C-alpha cells in the first residue's frame, strides 16, 4: 500500500548489524528505503548490507561508535555523500553497562550509558535535522524499553536512560513539529537477542514474565521491525511524541 511505502527515502539505523536493528533495517529496505547498516564492526555491517542487496534492496554499511561524537559526525557525512539526505533516523544501538542492583550503582558506568543511550540520539538528531528542516520532512525514532516505563529488578540505571529517551522524543516532537519532523519511541518488552540474554536465558527469571504475558511468548526482532517501519511511513503522518509499547501485552496484564 502506497502509504506504507518508503521508496526514495534514506534510513539510517544504528546498531543494525544484528538483533532488533538488523530486523528494522531489513524491514525498511523491504519497504523501499535506501538503508544504512551501522555498528562498530565493519564485517558484520557489510554482511547485513550485502544480504539486503542480494535480496534486491538498497543498502550500504557505515561503521560508527555511538559513544564517540566525531565518529557520528563522520557517519552522517558518509551517508549524505553516498545516499543523500537522511530522511529517517533510527537510534537503536544502546548499551547496558550495569546489570544488577541500583545500590551497586557506579557513576562512571551510568555516565557511559547516558552517553550511549541518550546523548548519542541527541547528537544524531542535531546532525540530521538541518537537512530534514530544509526539505520539511523527517522522522526520528528511538528504541527505548519497557524498562523506561516500569521498574524491573537489575535494570535500574539502564531504565533511567530509556526513560530519558521517552522524554527526548516528546521534546523533539514539540520542537520540530512545525518543520514536519516527527519523533516517536518504541518500548519493547524482552526480545530474544544477545543483548537481553540475561533476561530470557535464565528459565527462573523468564517463567513469571512468560506467565504474565497474554501472548504467551517473548518477543522476536521481527515483532519490533514492522512497527518501526509503520512509524517511519506516511501511514503514521499524524503520530508524533508517542511511545509505542510492544511487549506481547505484558504491561496490560496488571501483574
Ligand atoms: N532485546 C531486548 O529485549 C530489548 C528490550 C527493550 C529494548 N531494547 C533495545 O533495543 C535496542 C537493540 O537491542 P538488541 O537487543 O537488538 O541488541 P543486540 O542484539 O546486542 O544488537 C546491538 C547492536 O548495536 C550495535 N552496537 C552496540 N554497541 C554499539 C556502540 N557503542 N556503537 C555502535 N553500535 C553499537 C551492535 O553492533 P556492534 O557490537 O558490532 O557495534 C549491534 O548491531 C537497544 O536500544 C536496546 O536497549 C532491547
């Protein structure tokens, strides 16, 4: 359907060499976007980009470390040179350098997480928005987390950074709406990736979560990708400043 089509758009997806970001990038490319695969490892980025091209899509690989501002500047310059203006910015890469009690909180680890999970999105927005403003069209999507909305054991400092992402899209939406730039977030529940392995690999921890999830399973990367592609498309042209929860109904269960 035309309203879901991303033909002619360029989408930059950070952290798209595996996991949720890879699924988002594949979905964007299937919808017609020129898609940028990014992460720190050139080989894994190249491999995902190549596989998209082999399936008939448009994709390029471009490495960057979200914790390193100059590398984000170079990333945006490279994409603009090779693919033109970034129409869709997906801030997906993140880190969790503190899994455990809040009381074992480490200020240095927390600062790193805020840099990676919040400041990098703001930096990328700052770099991409001037061109979006010039064309009066742009989409920014942050991958937050259910842990940004509710309390979870062992995820406190990470959850704080993800709550900041939810606030960030609200502020971006208010500031950029007049330029027809939309900003939204996705808050996934547990999705079976390497990143979340401590949450799902441990049966004892996963069992109560599964029992409280109406759809009776944990998430897969593809469960997140379609919703992100929808939010990036004209089908979502009047949606901004929102956070879409994708958790199999866990947060609706009241448990
Ligand atoms: N999985 C879940 O249950 C879950 C739930 C809620 C929210 N989320 C959020 O979803 C997003 C994706 O998570 P995921 O589970 O898909 O993780 P993942 O499978 O571990 O993938 C992470 C991706 O980010 C890249 N990356 C990691 N650190 C980076 C850095 N410093 N600079 C640039 N790229 C970096 C990785 O590539 P390299 O290592 O090669 O750089 C990889 O492509 C994150 O924002 C996470 O907070 C995940």
